[in-house]
């Protein structure tokens, strides 16, 4: 019997398809079938991603922090510039005892002169480092004044300790000696701006508020050095021994070594803002009155006589009056002419000073000496703006000179002997903008600048 096999079905009983070669119909095309990742493969990929993340995330975070630090340094420069511009425009030195946007506070002085935003519609970028943080309060910037400067400003303006009073330029300028014999603190005209560029790193020093600095306290300066000393001496530099930024006093911040890099202290030197003004007056004789002389003496009418009062030399012509006989005196109201170099006449306490001199033997040989009296002008007036309108500052009656400080850019108006208080006031003799130390002198009804 012959065995018959259907060769068409040979080998079909054990057919295994390789998964990678399986095809399926998509539309009218045969394509290779897809397959997913195995669990082991997914775990491997996730492990690799974790390793990469651990290597890349810290540098990214570090770069973000460095960018925040650099941004805050730039913002502090802008804040400092705005404060300086505000001081010059308003004549107001920011008072640390006032909240930032209170009248006379640092932000109130500065906000008109910067593109940083105010707190009008919420936390602003002028006041806060991170106004968009949920807990933005600790990121408030704050300012402090050198303790000696604060003491001087309070004395010059009559501000009580810790009071919220704007430190506005007095009408007579900043005095060279404030009440209490406090000299102008030329070496202490420093303002400090302090901030943190990390919202989670809170400063130890208090925000600006009432009683922040009072007399004999100086932010903790007395009895031991404290906040101002630390701000003055702190340098944002790496300590080579530790590899970290130097730590300030704990009154500023009490962070770990890695945190000091996020502390920012901007020192603003206010000395370039202050200019010294010296006013000097050379009183000019307005009239000379001859006194009755004894018989045989006196002045000769029409004769020119030279005289001196102290170091002040002048000449006058006697009027046509019979000075040889006892009786009336003569006044040479328009006959005085200066001779020689101008010199100071020291004023008395009177508004108009009369000074007595003597011409020996004016009538000739054997004649008696003749006396005369000269009358000098009233002290002249001056004014500054800002901060106030014309108010007629008069030079002192008991001195020929006066000195004070004004802020750079202040307009100084110099008047004659008439008080500039009518409305409208009289035109000044001289008006100048003060941009450096300078001196002016008044003589014979005119002001001139000496330097």
C-alpha cells in the first residue's frame, strides 16, 4: 500500500511566528507590528533620568540663585540712585524712623525717580525683593543712617527721638553746628540699604518703623558696637580660610555659611550731595555825620578828609556848614567815597551800626580834633529753594559772615538790605544754582561770587 502525502501542507503543524516579523494589515499595506517597553526597560530609563536630574538640577538651581543675586545687586544700585535723586529734588533726607512710604520715608522720597513699582496696587518692586512670594514681608528692603548723621539731622530739624518727622532741609540750610554743639558730620554722611535675595533667608535687622533709632541708641551702637558698625565694616568677599562669604554681625543676619552670599548691603555716600556756602558781608557806610568841634577846630566846608574805622578806610567831603563855631552838626549823606582796600567793619548787635571816629586837628595847626559818626547798611538777605518759598533769611547783625550747607542743585537767591517778603518779592541781585562749595560777598549793594 502506497503512502500518500500532501506536500502542500508539509511542515504546517509546527509553525511559530517571530514577533518582530509579524505583520498586520493597515489599510491596504502590510506593516510590522508594534510592541511596548517592558517593565525592566522602563525602570532602567527612569533610573537614568534620575541620575541625569541629580546631576543637572543643582547647577540649574545654583544659576537661578546667582541670577537672583545679580538682579538684586542691580536693583539696589537703582534704589540708591532713586534715593539720591529724590533727596536732591525734595530736600528731604530719608528718616529710618518712618515706614518706607510714610511722608519722609525712603520709598516716599525715591519712588518718583525710578521704574521700580510702588506699593499703590500691592507689594511693589521698590519696597520688596520678592513681591510675588506668598510670604513677601521678610523680603522688605530697609535703610539705615550712620548714627552720627542721624544725631545731627535730628538736632538740626528739631525732630524728637524716634519721631516720624520728615528730615527736610531747614529754611536756613543745614547748619555747620547743630543745637547741642553737633558739628556737621562730614565723615559720617552714609546711608545703608540692606536686603536679602532669598525669601527664605530673613534679615535680623528691623524694618523701618517708629523708634528704630533714638538718641544714644544708634541701632545698638551703645554701649557696644552693633548694627551700623557691622554694616560699615562688612565686605562681601570670600574668606579664604573657610571658602565662604564673611559673616556679618548677627544683628544683620544669622544665617549659615552658605547663606551670606544672599545678603546685600549698599552703602550710599551722601557727602557729594552737600555743598558748603559761605556768605561774607563788607558793610558800606551810608552816611557820615560830623560832630560839633571846639572853637578853633572842626571841618572846613568843601574839604575832603580821609578817615579810618579800624581797618576800614574811606574819605568824605565836609558840607558847607560852619564847623568852626559851636552849634549844628553836618551830614555828608552822599559825599562818602571809599579809599584803599575794603576791610571788615565788625557789627554790633544793632540792625544799623553807627561807628565813631576822629580826625585830629582838621582845622589846622592848634585846632582841636573833630569827631564824626558813620552809619553802615543793614545786613543783606538771602534765600534757598527747595524746600520753601521766599522767606527772607537775613545775615546776622553781630557778624559779617555766615556759613551753611545746602544740597547739590539748590537754588540760592541773594538780595539787598530790603527783606524779600512782599508779594511778589523783589528781584534778587544774584541767583545761582549751587553745585559745589562756594562763597559770595556783599559790598556796596552788590553780590559777587568769590570762587
